[in-house]
C-alpha cells in the first residue's frame, strides 16, 4: 500500500511540473534558454554538469576538482546565458560543456 501511495505521489508530481519542465531533462536550445527561469537553468545545469564532471574527474584525474568546489552555479548560468546570446542556433549543452572545460582546464584560474 505504501509503495502504491508513493508511486501515485511521484506520478502526480511529474504531472504538475511547469510548462518548461521538459527542458530540465533534455537539451534546451539557446533560443529557448532565455525563457527559462534562473531556478530552471540552475537545476538543468546541475543535472547536466555533475555527471559530466564525475566522468571528467575519473578520466583525467585532475589535481583539484574545481567543479566540486563551486559554492553555486551562478557563474555557469551566466556563462551559458552569454554563450546562448552569442550562439542562438546552438544548444545550451554546448555552452555548459565549454564552461566545464574552461573551469577544469589545468591552466584555468577560475575558482
């Protein structure tokens, strides 16, 4: 009975997501990126960049995991905002990857 109740709650929560929620699980275009709220952008970037960073850390073995030291994703949101403004035909994922690449570069001075 408890599992059935939990399943119904999960289903209900999925049905009540905001209109742009599909972007949180997909790859928003840069044309759509400005229409997302800051919260949606941050949630999407977190869901997208955390696994990428884990793969990067296990593959490259950097001396310092700069991504895990971030206190917020504000800089990532701003980076992708700028990327998308300059590259409307692209997808936000391309900007997110470039942000992570620059952040995790051994020569990067970013925090």
